[in-house]
C-alpha cells in the first residue's frame, strides 16, 4: 500500500469526527452516527484506493452506506479491505462522555477477518506483555504475567473492563486479586489501544465486546506491537450458524494473524470527545480543531496529528 494512504485516511476520520461532534451531549446518538457515517462516506470517494467494506454499518439491507461489501475509494490505487466505525461510542457522545472516536482500519485485500456482528471475549495488552497472555489461562496468571512484564506490583496493574452486568463476576474476581480497575461504559477499541501507551495508565483490557471492534483494535495493536486475543460468543443458533457458514470455529482462539494477516495495515482514529489518548473536537467560530492518531504496521510509524479546519472553506467535508 502507498504510504500516502495514512494521511488520506486521517482526512476521512477527521470529517466524521467533526460532523458528529456537534451532537455531543444532546441525547441523539442515531443522529450523531448518521452525521459521522455520511461525512465519512463523502470523503472516501476522494481516496486513491479500491476498497471493499468488510466491517461496517451492517449488511446492505440494514445500512444505506458503509455497508458490508460496499466499494470505497476513487477506483485507483491498491485493492484493500476496509473496516470502519464512523462513531465508536454512540452512547458516549449522546451523554458527552469520554473516548468517542471515529475509526478506520485497512489492510491488503483478503487480510482482515470478516468478523460477524456478535460479541467476542477479548484480552489485549501493549508491547511489553506480548506473548505472555492466554485468554484460556486463569485470570490470576494473566495478571501476574502482565505485572511482571511491566515491572509492576499486582496492586498497581490497571485493567479496563466494559461496565456491564455480564462482567459482574469478572469485576469481582479482579477486586479479589486487588488490581486497579477502570470501568468504561463504551468504547473498547479505545480501551484496547490505550494498553499500548504508558501515559494512559492502562495495562490490560479484559471482557466481552463487539467482534468487529476486536478487528479494529487488532489492526491498531498490530501497528503498535501489541497483542489481542479473542473468542467469538454467539448468543443464539442464528449467530452460531453464521459463524459455521463463515468457517469460524467458536471454540478456537482468534489470534493476531487470524484477525489481521500480512505485514502491512493502516489504522486511523480521530477523537470525537476527549479521552486519555486523544483530545476531542473543539469548535470556535468557523474553526474546528481535531486530534488524530495514524499508525502503519509495515513501518511502525506512530503519528499524532493536530488539525485546524475551516468550516467555511470545507463545509462539504465536515458538516451537512
């Protein structure tokens, strides 16, 4: 893939973030998601690539745009798989919470797992603990491994968990181990990425979240030298049949090379609301400011990009 695609993809996430940020705290998550999706789709038409959505807003009959199988790009350039979440954290933005993101990941065609829209049990760590975790191992063993890898006492390890009733047992076990816990209401892509940056204070992500979000997180962690493991959790016979039809064994641990193959992948995210890693969109007059993260696995490059956008000169790219 051309390295220039990294910057091109940031333009897409910036547009989606700017479009959806106006809805922060207004209690209208669907409107925010629609704004992000429309802006993202508009900018994709200008990107030099031949992309196919493998993770998107749903099947063709469920989503008017960015649906699975949709072709993206201007028809020139590399053929790539595209995973998108125009607004990762729709509930977050509706209440003005932390860590809402606009997210894109791409890889060479055929290299991203077409993850079905269901839950996945996950464990994710940054570079220091790669190769030391096992999703099937006892919880205490994983905690001890991460603590040793990061030269921390167990009591100083910080674990991110989605704040859900189904995680009550996991949270109780973590409290018994006496680790520090960061409960998040949504946004486990951000939670997984945060494990790879010391300044976020997060060492480990655990628990159930969306399978598509697991692939997005895997691309980011591949670029950052981290690791995520997952196991699909179909909740009914229909979801189980879908996994079987896709050739996915729900008993099998999905590792990095299952989630994203090859040596070249790009991840881009722009903050919509403030978070530990990225600042959210700010508006003043006819100017909008953004902060983005763009990563490439082949080069290992990590870029933080601050953007200043004229909402008068580029209205069609940021707001409808």
